[in-house]
């Protein structure tokens, strides 16, 4: 489904985290999962979609991404654990 979203990808539970924004979450998560994106996520093995929020407008998603990126690691972990306490890869629920 195509809609603006902010997401966090992790290498593993409590591992390296990457926060991003996209207009197509399922496609973007697949790209990270398969290592199709070069850069930070490929270098650090961030492949597991562990958190996301959808938005109606891209401007709102970008503002939220900046807010999350400006926050502490502890806040990012709290976001993840509030939505996904077991840190399961949420990609499978998007692909259905």
C-alpha cells in the first residue's frame, strides 16, 4: 500500500537502528531486507522492520522523521517496544 510512513529498521533486537521516511513502506522495507539499498543500512545489516507510523501527508511524515532522528536512542527503543515488544520483523505483516 502506498502512503507516507516513517519507519525504523534494526539489525537485531537492541542492535543498530535506522530511521527513514518513504511513500511506499512495503517496497522500501523489502529493499532494506534484500540489501538493495547501499549505505548505512547495508553496511550495518539493518534489515528488520521493527516500527512504523503512517501519515496522510508526506510533510507530516518528514516532520516526524526529523523529530525521531533528533531524539535519543532510548526514545527510539521505547517507540519500538510500545508497538513491537518482541522486535519481530513487521515486513511479513505488510506483504500480506
